[in-house]
C-alpha cells in the first residue's frame, strides 16, 4: 500500500481508503471488513454522523478498538437529524458543531478526530462562524485538522480563501471529470488535498452494465468501459485503472472507496499495488469523452 500526505498536515493516509457508509449495520460483518482493510494496509477510514443516525460511527469505533494509534479517522458534521427521525436539516452553526463533535467522539470511542469535515456547504452559510468552530475544536485538541465535503466550486473557493482546511472530499472519476476544470489545480496550488469519492461511478467502472450517467449516454459509458477492459491485464482490473486515473492527479491524496463484502475490500486495496497508468494510457483515457463542467454553484 502506498501512503500520501493530506495537505499541509502531518497525516499520511493510504491512497486507497475505506468509506464506511456501505459496510452495513451488522456489527460482526462490519468489524471483519475493517480488520481486513487494516491487514491490507488501509489506514484511513471515513464515516459521518449522518450515516445510520450515528450507528456507522459507533460500529467503526468498536471495530477499531485497540488499534486507534494505527489509523486516521475522518467524520463529518452539518446535517442535523430531526428529533422525530423523519429526516435531517442543514446546520453549519458553531453551536451545533460544538455539540455534535462530543457525540461523534463518544460514538467513535476516541479522544480526538483526525479529520473533521463539514458535510456540505452553501454560500449562505455563516462561514466565519463555522471556521471558528473548527479552529476552536482544533485548539482544544478534539480534532487534529478540518476540511469540507463539497463539489461546489464557489463554496470551495471561499473555504480556500478564508480557512486553514487541509482537504476537500469530492466526487471525481473518469465519468465525472468536472473537478478538473476549476477545483483540482486550485486546491493543489494551495496545498489542500482531495479525497476522491465516487471513483468507480456507482460501479459502472467496476463491472456493472452500462447506463446513462451524469449527462453521458449509455453508449458513451460503454466506450469508457471497453477501453478500460482493453488496457486491463493480469493483476490490473478495469476498476484498478479507473482508480489509478484519479490517483494520477497530484491533488488527490486518497480514493475513498466503499464496500459491502470482503471481496470488494480486497479488490479495492489491490489497486494500490497494481501497475500504475503510464502517461500514454492516462492521456488515452483522458481523451475518451468530452469533460462536463459544473453548471451550478460556479
């Protein structure tokens, strides 16, 4: 497994990490996959207080018991469950963040969170107040670093300008190259790392039948799938190539990949040790489809 730094922090994370949202709610199965990931060299685990109303954090904390010093944990805040459980509302206020972090720490069974992320963001947010909350938590030792999870260029630019965040989690894949237009180079120039989610495009780059996706037709998706299969070989699956495409950009620190069964954990981890894309192969994949751009939140 290869490891990369997150921004200007002293965090070094596996370039393949485990997104815990899809691990399910059965404790024994959850723990088996987390332990498997650790054994394969994965040291970065991502969750959020929103997932399964906090149960995901609780299960992750239990699964990592006794191995806390070996791992980097990120969780997210900003989506507040309603008291009746009917849904959640956006709340990036300082008061809510300071309250929510205590519950996340308790569920994760830890004294600190390595990377605490705002789980979204809009231009209407009280950004100075939100940043103040993160900075105070950092000063108190409850979190080590902070960032945001967002695909909105206008929000990302504000956070780059006003905060000391070290990361942005965003969707990025061969079938969603919108970050290449306005985000990746900006973040790299400011030493803010990207944590890529959606890297295999809901499985379309990992073996699922082609269908329309984010403005691309099923035929265009099939074209990408066909080329990935052409480039694949022993020890290098189409999914590995799709993951390596994302990891090729210097802004990207880790591909955060979900899994619902042990075979997927193993397949994802193997992308780190498979042969990387050559410059020619990357260029070939890069030129397959015209890239889309963000139409909103520019």
